[in-house]
C-alpha cells in the first residue's frame, strides 16, 4: 500500500459488506429480493418492481430523526445474479444517499448472497452503524422468508 492511499483512506467513502450462504437455490433468493410482497416480509413495505430506472420507496414506521421513508431507484437488474438500487433517506439535500448491490453466486450447499451498501462518508459513522444493524436484522428475516417459500 502506498503512503498516499493510507492517508486518503480516512477521507474515502466506506462500503458495508455482508455475505451469507443460504441453503436455497438462486431462484428462491431472487424471488425474495425482487417480489414486492416477499421483500415486505423481510425488509420493509415497498412498491418495488425489478425494472431499471423504476423509482420506488421502502416504508417503515417513523422514528426519531427519520420519517421511515427510503427513496430508491433501480440501477441494475441481472436476473439470478445482480440487483442494485440507490438508497436515500431525508431527501436529496440530506446527503444520505448510498447504493445497494446484491450479488448472488452458487456456493456449496446453496447460494452466496453478498450485499454491499456503498458511499458512506467519513462523517456518516452513525449511519454506517445503523445500516450494519439494519442489514443484520434484514438478513435474519430473509432466512425466515426463504424457509417458507416453495
């Protein structure tokens, strides 16, 4: 690592990464990631459709400092492999804008799901920690939804 890259790392955006192998085929995971009613069971209520350019919202109960709305736009739909969308809270002026990317790959015993939420600025430590907590909870819910799918 060069000295320049170490000095800049404190200023560069961070990416939250979660990976888990689920004992299910990619088709099942893809359904849970892209079918609005299933997505609502493990994440939040939504009006998602897997169409590039589609704007949609996730909605949760409002909390202190958050109205419960996540504004999104679909960026990538690569069936059974990749799904990506913008993830923004507090409106465009808030600076709380990230990109979420799901990647599915075959793994022994099932499918590896890698979720990346990128673009956390150094001054967004609280948002990073909140996202980490949220995704842990979401992934737990995802396992429950997958177990109930035929």
